[in-house]
């Protein structure tokens, strides 16, 4: 592939290992010692067994949603220092306090045990790393000084970086092979990370080294090389912290899958499955203070319209619930009001946006009036200033009153919550519940669900009457169903096997016959879903993308299971470079599958003619082999 001039790496680092936009990502501080940093973090238990118990409780309250936990504070503690990032640039100096003789002889054995055991609770364990920071007490400090791998000022003095004592010169480190060495040391220490499939690279702010003539642009390019190497050499995706000014910004779209202030990337052009995020764009300080308050997370309206999770660095100040009677309620509330609608919307395609005139792209709030999604789902601001989400015209969210299906479960379940409470509100059950005549209500607790009311009738029009107190929520299942049974995975909706990719257009376009085809595309023309059902027999299906003179477009084609909305294997994804002749990609298909088409156009990755404007890509023409 051609690569952009200023970021010398393979682009994109796609497909991701998992559909990360359907994972609840949160950060966890393992340590109990040391004063909290200025963000006011609370600290979790310094025992991996206690940590696992907390992971289990969070899994219960979040109803088994797929999760990724990012560990902070696993490194050896140093008195007077912040309680994480204590041994960087080394990623292997685990704190001795985690050693558990019943697990193994080293503290790393305990962390690895936690990584394996957490999967029982729908949780993947990863790490809060920082590729660029360095501390004097690190075992690698002297090596980095000797090899001249630290940034320096004009006088040749090592530059401090905030409250860290040094900053790695990423370009020199990578060229010397030292970045590769320390990441491979980390993987050898925690090989389970390869199964997790991602790491968090924190504090994504570019820097300079005047002594070396090293610019912000050089640092950005070097960081891109590091991230791309980690993907190419070891298959690890990276998420990060910021997109704000002074950071690497949107330059790593399609090299990184997630940032906290993700709204700075244009959600009109960037779908959630490529790039999603956490707290929705509010910054540290008085403006965003409520954003970090357990049980009262407040996000900008625009972020709520497209979906924003209470994940990431500021999502959980709940890490130690012992003695806190509000932990359960705070956790359930914030999950229901942020991550639950975020997950629901992330499974859909953003089709169109109604924008307020005069609000610039990149604004953190006030840009959007409404967003239209696939599956006849719409989010919008109502006359009372509340964010509403509707499906088929019926509300599933009215402000912080939610009534949203838990779509990660095979068995049917709806989660309802209300901040202010209401009496006798009628909610329309989704079409998939049309055969349900009565339901059971369950309280949701750290120790599991508890029956509140059974056999509540659904009326003949499919409406359910529900009353909730303030800061109250329930889990709803069909009457008699076991709420603790998530159900067996659904069988695949279909199969797809990649056959070939070439520049030859098919000679003739055979009639689809009994095949059913439906295409939906966003207004920007940058992503589309082509839903194909060919029935039980396997048929050849070709997608042909027309070319254009003097233009080169890079497009990803994913094949998605229509039931689970998961990719049908990474191997079915193809990255196409479409030149003037066009490109054909062919699959052997049975049943129903969705071809997800994505145009990569992001900043710093041009169209091939030097123009960075986002050129639309038309949905492909479909050709079918005769049945």
C-alpha cells in the first residue's frame, strides 16, 4: 500500500481484532497507597482476588455486556510519585504487593491469573501504558540516557514533561529497535494480552526535542510508526486518551479505535465501528466537573445523539465500593444513561444529520438537531431540551429515562432506568417481542437480580405500563424467563468465504433470483451497508466498485453477521485501493450477510491526487453467480 508522507506506516491498521464499539471500556486503579492525583481518582484493592470480585460485581450490574478493563497502578510503587506510570518506559516492573503464593511465585503470575479469570465475567484485561513517558527511577532510565533516547531542550538538557521526568524520543527509539524490545518484553511478561487484543496508549500529546531538531510533526509520525508496528508485528490494536489540541489529534483515525474526546472527529464522516469514544468531549475543569461525578455523569447533547459511553479514564471513580452504599445505584445509573444507549446506537449505521446552521464542524456541542440511523432509529433534541431516541417512532429514551434492549444477550431483555421517576408510562415493546404477553420485573444489584414483580401484562397493541421511582431501574424479561440465562449464541445468519480480488468487472450481471438485497448509505457517501440474503444454497457474490480518473480511494469491505452484528472472521475483511479501472471482490455466500463498506478518507490520508477532501464512494454493484 502507499503510505502518507508524514506518517510512515501501514494505513489503515484495520480490521480491528474485535468490534470495540460494542465493548464497555473502563479504567481501573489497582493500588490503595499514595495520594490521589489531581483528578481525584479513587483506588481499587491491591489484591488481584479483590479486583476479580469487583469485576464480577460490575459484570452483574452491567448485565454481562462485553467489557475491557484497563489496569493502572500495577507497576512498582515509588513513594511520592503518582500511583501509576511509575516505572515507564519499562512496562514490566510489577508491584511486589500483587504476589500471591497460591497463584504463583511472582507478581506477574497474579496479574496473568487475573487476565484469565476475568474472562469468566465477560471482561478482557488490558493495560494503561504510555509509549512516550519516562521516570528516573525506571530500570531503563540509564539505558535511555546512554543511547540518547530522551527528548532534550536547546541546551541538551533532558526535558521534563509535566510531573514526569522525561519524554522518550520515539523516532530515535524506534530506529534503534528499542521500542520494539520493550514492547516485546511486555508481551513476554503478559502473553495473555495477545488474546485481549488491545492496549491503551495514554497521554497522546506530541512533543519536540529541539536539541535533536525533532518537531511535533516528527513525533506524530514516529508515534504512528509505533502503533502500526504493534499491530503488524503482534496484532495488537491501540486505544488512547485525547484528540484535543496539542495531542496527536485525528491523525490516528484508523490507526487507533477509541479516544475519550472522540467527538472532535466528525461523526458525520467517521462511523462508530472505526472510531468511538468515552466521555463525549468535555474537558477537565469546572465545565466538565459533573462528567466525573459517580451517578451523575453529564455529557454534551451532541455526544448523546450519536452515543457516548462512560468509559475510559474518567468513567469510573467507583473502583472501591466497600462502605459506599451508593456504589450499586451510581454504577447502574451511569451505565443505563450512557453506555446502554451508546451500545445500541453503535450497532446501527448513521445515515443522516440535521445540523444547526452556523455551528462549525468540530464543535463539541450544539451542532446537531437530530441523527437518523438505520433500522428506523432516530435521536433528536425535543422541545424540552432532552435527548430522545425513537425506533419506529416510539421512544426508547426520553432524557435520562431509558427503555432499551440489551442486545448483547441472545435471550430477550430490556433495561429501564429513570433519574426523576414517573408513574404509569407506556412503553412500546420492540417488534422482536411481539409474541410476549406478559413480563417480569427484576431489581438489579451487585449480588445479582432480584424479582420485583411478576406477570405484568402487555396490552394488545404491544405497550407495557411501567412506574419507576427517582433513581430507579429494572431488568425486564418475558414472564417466566430466567434473567440469569444469557442464552446460547445465535447460529450465524450466513457464511462468507473470500474468493478473489481483482480489477476485472464481471462480464454480466446475473439476476439475483431468490436473493434479497437492501442497501442503506449515509448522506456523506462514505459508508454503506449492503444486506444480502441468498437463501440456503451457496452462491458467488461479487461487489464491483467503479473507478474514477485521477483519483485513488481506499475502501474497507467487512462481512457482518446479520444476527450478532459481528464480523464473520477477520479474514473476510478486504482493504481495496480503487483506481481508475475499479476493483471487484468476490465471496462464496450462503444465507444472509451484510457487506459493510467504509471509505477511508481521514486527515493526512489523501485521495491519491493530493486532495484530502472526503470523496464519496458509491455503493458497489452486485453480481450473482447463477443459482
